[in-house]
């Protein structure tokens, strides 16, 4: 009985040992779950912070790229000096504002800080005076490679109140240059100013926030910017993360640094799992006490019968199979003994058979290993040959892919040549084809004889004396240190040299030479086509006899001036109508050669009398016209007095045989300063005919 009691005590001890570790392990698991929950909340905060940071940086990088592309638009650059392109500027600024969510207003101003065009802006903006000081100071002090200057504004009235009620935000200024070609003076023609209000920054970042989340941007130059998806309760506990961010990319000259604080109402307070652990510990203690209580009952109702059963098993183990008063019989032990003996004999026989089998298997294994070694050597040789063939095929595919990409690039190059500046388009294309090579180009069509260079020193070209006319072939090569200067002539259909392209590179392969030769042929055809189109366009609007603009050019220019006046009523223009007196008499008395000489002399006198900005037209027969830009009534009167002096001075149209006739013409004019734009032509024509009648009445001549 003492043994049974000892065993019962041991059973209780084992139960206790089993329950306590289970309780401790359960508590540790709950603690681990709590830590996982805390880490998950912190990770959510980190992901939100990274998302806001990346989105803000991406939006500004996209805006900087759009501004860089727009500032290089040739029509956009020309619009600073040519108000005929104002419509293009307005459309470009509108497209920028609509396609860039951060921007709300955009301005184009000239180098005197006068507004040329704006979108969502305020005309005649006086706040540009403050922005001018800030922007010019940054341009003069900063020598970085970027061309965009970013700074805050606080309180300036840069756009209508409905777009920017806070009067706070960011201004980005981009200087606009005449050309990016090397050798030209980098003086800005004007500036592109875009305004990013605080409201747009909030509108872009707000969709990434949920209830209970907010972001605060802090900078010393302006008040905090708070962004949230709903009303924020500042009394709710939160977790937060602080990030130092620098707004920077390759276009921005001087980056802006700011601090971003991200708040989330996922408060890490008292861990609920710790409280659960207390309950589990309490229940564990209760289970142990219950186990001790159950032990007494187990000893009384279960341990005694088990003790009797144990004594019977021990008697059977000693061979005492017959015990009086016992109902259990274990004759099965004898059957198990005989079974074990039979199994021993079988195992011995099987061991002997295994020894013979193992010897045979060893021999077969050695033969198999020898065959495997031969197979491995064969596989190695096969893999080596496959690797060589694969490398050769990969190199061939790479060359074909490179060739295909170059041909595709040349196709797009042909389209770009038809719309853009030839030199800039060519230099962009060749650098894209061979970015590691040096390039230079010169054309003879414009008589400038200037080199445009990329990744090559102009002094090298002068040292090597690139003279294409001294070489017979269309391609020749000059040594230049460890590399070569590959010279390609650009010729027209008459085999005349119209330009030359120089490539500083190693020896060219056949594929490279074919691609560059195709590129040169495209360029030659485009240069000749442009010259031909330019000449045809000039002939279409030029009078063949006098060499001045014809009736077609007059109709086009007059319509543009009328449209421009309707858009900008303060930009007046004037119109003069003239008619040569005595043309029919000169034709009748001396022949049509004298009439032609009279018309030519009259056109020369009119061109010499007018300003450079004025334009003279021959409308047909003996009729001429003059359009004055900025031609108010006072300017028209000045030109009329100059024409009167020409008429007072006697001028003659002469033939080679000495015959001559006096030049005289009738004049009438009108200005939009005092007349409707669509009526100036009729009014000037009536005034001219009135002047013509006075001439014939005064002289008594017949028409």
C-alpha cells in the first residue's frame, strides 16, 4: 500500500509538472502574440510613412520633368518674342495644369517680369515683384546643374482666392533660354512660373489616409501643413513617426528639406494579452488544486484494483502461472517465447542470404560507378559545347536586337527631323545611338560654320583640321590618340557638301557603319527637302516682279492682325493703301518694260521709306499696301509724312536706253486706333482713291 501511495504522489507531481509548463508556455505564446500585434501596428505606420514620402517625391519628380520638357518647347520659347503664338502658350499652360495635380496656376513672363500669358492666374500680378527678388537671388548664387528653383510663399496673392484660400504653397521657377546648343550665351529670355498651393498638396495625399491618421509637414519657412481624411481628435492616444525628407531631383538646383510627422491612433497601451496571462495562471493553479483533490479519489477507487493487477503481472513474470484466487491467466507468454525462437532462426538464415547478396551488389555497384564516371565526363563535354553554342547564339541575338533597336530609332528620327530643329534633333539621336561616343556636327546651309558638340572637345576638331573638301570619299577616318575621328559628309542630290558629322570612337564594325550611313542619308534628304520647301514657301508669298510680298501674304497677315487686335485691343495696327499714278500711260507710251520698271522703282521707294517692322505688299497691277505693327494714329501720321517727302522729291523709273518716267503714287491710310479692325481696309482704300482724284484734277492728266 505504501508503494501505491508513493506512486500516487508521483502521479500528482507529474501532473503538476505537466500543467505548470503548459501554463508558462501558453503565457509566453500570448506574450509573443502581443509583440506581433505591436510590431504589426508599427509596421503599418512605417508603410504609411513610406507611401506618403514616395508619393510626394514622385509627384514633384513628375512635375519637374514636365516643366523641363515644356521649357525646351521651341514654339513655347519663340512665344516670348512673338505674340502670334500666345494661343499655343495658353494651351500648353492649360495642359500642364490639367495633367499635373499639384499645379493650380502657371505664368509665362519675359525677362522684364511682364506677364505674357497665364492659366488660372491673376492678370497684372503685383506679387511677382517679391518672387523676382527671390528667384534672381537664387539664380545668381546657385551654380548647380539644375535649372529649377523651388521656394515657399506665404501670404502672396498668386491666384484667385477660390483656388488658394490659405495663400500658402510652393512656387517653382524655370528660366527659359534661346537654345541649349554649346557656344551660345546662357541668358534667360523669360521665366515659367508654376504655383503649387497647399490645397492641392492636401488633395493629392489625402486619399492615402484613413480615419484616425494624419500627416504634418514642418519647415522653418512656413507654418505646418496638416493633412487628414476626417476631423482629428487630438485627445485620442496615437503612435507617430518622424522622417527627415529632402525634395530633390536632377532638375532642382537647391533642394528643400522638411520634416514629415505621421500619426496613427493605434495606441500601444497596456497589453490585453498580459491580462489574459493572469487569468490563465489563476486557472492553472485551480487545476493543480483540483488534481490533488482528485488524487485521493483515484487512490480509493482506481489505485487498489490496479495494485492487484500489478502483483499478478509480476507473478507471471517469475513463471508462477498458477496462483490461487486469481482469475487472470497468462498462458500467452509461452506462445510468445516459441514465436521469438522461430523468429531468431529465420533472422539468422536471412542474414546469411544478405551476406551473399551484398557481395554481388558491391560488384555491380563498382561497375555502375565506372559507367557513371564515363557518363559524367560525357555530360561535362556536352555542357561545355552547349555553353559555347549558347554564348555564340546570345551574342548573335544581342547584335540583331541592337541593330533592330537602332533601325527603330532611325524611323522615329525621320519623323522628328520634319518637326524639330535639325541640329538639336540630330545631336539627340546620335547620342542616343552611341552614348559613349563623342559627336560634332556642322552645316553649311545657314553660313554660320559653327560646330555643335556633345562629349567631344571642340579644340580636338580644330587641331585635326577637319576639311571634308580635301577628301574624295564620303567617309574618311583620322587618328586621335587611342581613338579615331570618323568623318561623314552630308551631301545633297547634286553631290554638294551641305554638312559634316564627326564621331569620336573606336574602330567601327560593319553593322555600325551601315546604321550610321543610313542615318546620314536620311539627314541629307531632310536637309535638301527643307531647303526646297523653304524656297517654295517663299515663292508662294512673293511677287515675282518686285520681290516683295504678294496678295496672298497680305490676306494672311491682315487676318492675323485682325485676330490679334480682337484678342488684345490695345495692340493697334495701321493699314496704307497705295496706287501708282500713270502706269497705263507709261505702258502705252514706252511699252510694258517701262511699266515694269515703274512698279519696281515704286516698290523700292516704299521699302526704303518704311520701318523694319512695317511690311510692304504688291496686291496686283499698280496697287500696293503697307501694314504697320504697333500702328496707332500717331504712327500712321509719321509714315504718311515720310511718304509725302518721297512724293515731293522727283524720282524716275529708267530703261537701259535712257527713257524715263516720273514716279508718283496715291496714298490712303486708316488705323484701328480710331476705326474698327474689319473696316480699316475699306477706309484706307477710299482715302487712297480720293487722293488719286486730287492728283489728276491738279495735274489735268488723264488716267
